[in-house]
C-alpha cells in the first residue's frame, strides 16, 4: 500500500468512526512538484515535506500538527 492509499484508508476509518480522533499524517516525498503536493493534500495528508529533509526542518512541522490535534 502506498502512502496516498494508506492516508485515504485512515481518513475513511475516521469518517466511519472506527478511528475516533484525527490522525495527523505528513507525506515525505521526493516529488516536489506542486501537482503532487496538491494530490497528497487532497488524499488526506495534513502536510507535505520534500526530500531531502533535515530533522530540524521536520520537527517544527510535527510539533505544529500535534498541537492542532491535542
């Protein structure tokens, strides 16, 4: 299962109530074209981080999403 399929499944489980809270998901991709980033968000990703990435760049995004859904 690829990431887009996985996040679609997660969001479907949330809609049906099998998962009762929002699961924050960040796409990590080498494909930085705006169309692919838009597709990831449309599939249900909360955010998209492009490769190569550095942990100091990724951590603030994780913290931002976690604070939104606490």
